[in-house]
C-alpha cells in the first residue's frame, strides 16, 4: 500500500501530514501527486470528499519550496480559482495546514466583504492566491492584482463554475494568464462545455478519474417520504424533533425557500440558521460556526452555498426539496457518513418531484426505500385544490388504510419498506479542503458500494 513518504514529497510537508495523523493517501492523491511533482498538466475528474484538495496542494507546496522564486508585487506564483467563498476559505486553510513548515505566503480573496484587507495582502505579492472569479476580476480590472508571472493555475470544480454562471469570468481570467504555466483542472462531471474548456487550456495532460458520479456511500441509509408539498413543513418539524437527530443539514432548492424553512422551524421551537448566496459572508461564517460548535443543530442550505462544507458529525441530511439535477443528490447526501461514521439521508418527495426521484434512482442504481409510516403520507396524486387554503387541522393525512406506527404517527425511517432494492453504485463522500481521517489514517471519501437501508424486514414491501 502506498504511503505519503512514497510520493516524493519534501520532509517539511511529510511532517505536516504526519501532524494531521494522515498516513495513507487516497486514490486521487496516490495517482496525481507523482505527476504534479514533475510538472505535468492534469485533468482530474473527482467528487469532493476524495482528497482532491490535498492532491493538488501537496505537490504545489513541494514545487514552490524547491524553487524559491519571489512573487512580484501584487502578483502570485499560484492561483487556485474556486466557485464559492466557503470553498476558497477551506482550500486556503489546507495550504496553511500542509505548508506550516514552509516559508511561503498565501491569501484568500472573495466577494461579500470589503476589498481593502485583500488589496493590502496582495501588495507585496504572495506565493499562493486562492480566489473566487468575481472579486478576482474586480481587482485585476483595478490593477490591484497581476498574474502575468503566474507559475501554476488550478481551476477547481469547473462544472460548478458553469452551473453558477461563472464560466465567462473564468475565461476572462485565463486570458490574462501567461501561456507558459502549469495547469490543473478539476471537475466532478464533464459536460461538453467543460470538456472543451479543459481541452483548450491543458497541454498533454495526464487524466486521473476516481469515484464515479453515479455513486452513493455505503454507510448512508437512504429513505424517501412521499408527502404533499403543503405538508412538508409539519413533517420536517416532526422529523427534526426526533431524539436521534444529532446534527442535520436540510437542503432547499431556493434561497427564499431556505429562509422560509428557518422561519417555519422557529415557529415549532426548532432553532436553525440558513446559508445561501444572499447572506453576507459574515452571516454565513457565523451560521457555519454555530453549526460546527453545536450551538444550533439544524443548518438549512442551498446546493451552491453548501458546496465545500467540511463539517464532521452530520448525522442526517434532509432533502426538503429534491434537486432537479440528480448529481446534486449525490453531493448532498455525502455530507453525512464522514470519517468512517454512518449517516441517514431522508428525502421529501411531492407529486411534482416524482420525476426528479426517478432520475436520482436511475443515477445511483438503487430504488430508495419508502417510509410511509407518518401522518402525511401521500400516494402521489396531485390535489385539485390548494391545500394551504385550509388550516392544517382541517387537512386529513392520507394513511392508506392503516394507522401510522409509533406515537402520533411519528416518522420512523428504521421501519422503511424497501422498494425494488436492486442494483448498486459506488460511493463517495463530499468534503473539501483537507481529507478527514478514517481510522487507518486514510482521508475520507473512498468509494463504497451502495446498499439499501436496513429497515425492519416486517415493514418492507416492493412496489410503490
């Protein structure tokens, strides 16, 4: 088995890795690091949670330490371009962790905060610059950042750049970079536009591909609850009050939806906070810290805002709204079952989301077990009248011929019925920044074979 000492990394970097109790590189690290140390361009097709950040941070630090060129004023030797502020911060922290024994400078720049501290940090130049596209373009346009002597360019999460509408900004940034450079390109998926961009900016790259996108983690129990759209609110409140819910990440499709869920949870005495693009950077960081410290146990997020969240101990992921992009489901549920632990993913599905569920199951190659043991179970038919026109006490839950099990029909995913539990996928985790240990010193996010949830056999049925 390969160890970090086999990868050719310098002694100060190996000491930093050892201090983090990592001993065994992940597959992408073992494959990528030797190529990057010698300066090959690289195309990495990898999810978050595979140890991707360390795969490029470690060899970059090694090469910078071997060649002590000084950065030009307002310039950088390395640029890592990433789509979100949270991810930029985490990547910056990873460089700080692995480079703690090296005399290298680094800074992170992103929008949503004042630019003056960032401008001051760039005044003398830095070895490593981690940035989001919008703020970087602003500073380049003002003549406050110069990249004409850049040595290494890393484009991270290129497909998410496309999803978020940043791809044109990325192209503008690439135009100001020197033609002679070392380029690293990472993307979880390779849609045509991203494949074309990679082909244009990479020179004879080595391709590294790990963890297929159609995978879910073996240690994650997955459940779906069919419910009318208007009944999602009381169902969520009931589920979150269950004692086994330790730390829950709730996903909504929109920013407004995230705010609304937080407000509604507050009405039933469940404290939660939201993170999304309309929140200030200070508010987002405060919410993440409150969630990480345990001050709140429920965090509501949109897909884009949650990208790169690296918080251990998330016991449950709840899809309040199913994503319309099936790959996003895989990214979402991978926030739990980190660092060798198990986790539970619960998805609410209304009639309009049945097609989304079908696409998700096609991607992950399993039928997600259904939990119908709750008062708001729906058969999936679309109501003719708007149920919100009536108060909740007048809406009769659909129980389909039998009363719910448990106190007051409490939702119990452990009594899920399995539907066509056929097929399997390959799993992955979802972290960013640095790899989390798994007991054997391996970073988290290793591919695992998916399995259907282990519910009570007496409560399982096939068919929907």
